[in-house]
């Protein structure tokens, strides 16, 4: 499996990953999973509301880039219509 040198989507540190896997370092994997559950709970609780990435980041008190990372990596593809991407891409 070829390796890629990428930037961790959560902390911006350089990390070597197997190609095709998510760009997140070992230190951030647990935080990534916890954040995923928190965002998912928020979107589920307010299923009829439309959230921007800023809304989600603000509601959870986390950096926008981490929410962007989750969206960019397909964590929310099933409910993407609830997260308006617009000009929030920063990568
Ligand atoms: Zn990291």
C-alpha cells in the first residue's frame, strides 16, 4: 500500500497515511470520532434546521476546520444537505 504525506485534518500536523485512508494523525483519531458523534447528535436533534459549518462549529465550540474536515471526508454525506458548504472550503 503506497504511503502519502498529508496534513492532519484536525491539528494540521504532517502525518504519513496509507493512500486512500483518512488524513488524520494517531493523536487525533479519538477526538475525530468523538467530534463526529457530537456533530451527528446535533444534526439529529435539529433535523429540520439547516446548519452551516460555522453554525456547527459555534454550537460545539470547536474550530471550523475540524467540521470542514469531517464533511470533506464523507462523514456527513447522507445529511450533507443540512450543511451548506458554500465558501467554507479552506483546504
Ligand atoms: Zn492530528
